[in-house]
C-alpha cells in the first residue's frame, strides 16, 4: 500500500501571526480603525457629538498589555478623550514589566497621528473609584482592601500613579482631585500633539 502524496512531504508549519496594535476586546480578530470609527447607539453614549469606542486592547508581540475603556473622539476629529485604561495583570505580574501604561499611550498617540491627522490633542478624564473586599496591583504587588480606609488609600495611590505617568509623557495641566460627590479620585490632563 503506497502512501498518498500529501503524506510524502512534511506538512507546512502554520504560524499564527503575533498581534501588534489595537484590537476590539469583544471582537479580538478585528483591528481598531481609528480613521473609520462608527458611532454607538444613544444608549451607549451620553454625548451625541462624540463617537465612542467602548473597549479595545493594545497588544505588543502577541501579549495583551493594556485595556482602554470609553474612548471618544469628537465629530470634528480634533480631540480624543480617554476615560479609563488599565494595564493587564499578566503583563505586570508574570512578565514583571512596569512600562505597559507608557508604552500603550505612546503607541496610541502614534496610531492616531498616523490615521487621523486632524487630531491635535488627547484628553484624559480618568475617574478612579474605591473598592472594598477586592484586590489590585500597585508596584507589581497585590494589595487587598479590607476596609474603606484601605480602599481610599489604595485608590489614591493608583490615582497618583496615573498622575505620574501623565507627567512622564509630558501631558499638560495634569491635575489630581477628589470628587466632591463621592470618594472617587479624578485625574485630568491634555496631551498636545506636539508632545507625542
């Protein structure tokens, strides 16, 4: 009995290309096309004059580095607003890297510069809410908030880390303040195109 032709030759090794860049979190095979954003239904967006991306992920060499939540661009395509971003736990703990936030923001600025020339600034309006009976990572270490006091302390530390990161990338008017109506902390800044 002779072998078929396909068995006489070694099969080709199929390599999965490593992801690099920005992909939708719920559609991980689809890259984000910043030049062709679509508006969400009104139930997703509190502002009619903005296009919103609910959630997307920055990949570097196939590794999830950072998740961005509630990113918006105005209809004139001159301003991008970032409401929330967080570096992945695996990137922080297993790879022991501490540059994920900076790398992700720089990559985002470069992608925006390449695809939407009209954007002249990225604004940050980050709200950090305290949590209790839950954990997070600060300086590559797990911290657990057992009390409200712990929660406020760790939330402030995280807010300070975000503030320091925005200062490192040379954002302007970096400001950290406590929300008068809650225990949340707000970090805001403007990152001008000339500083990307």
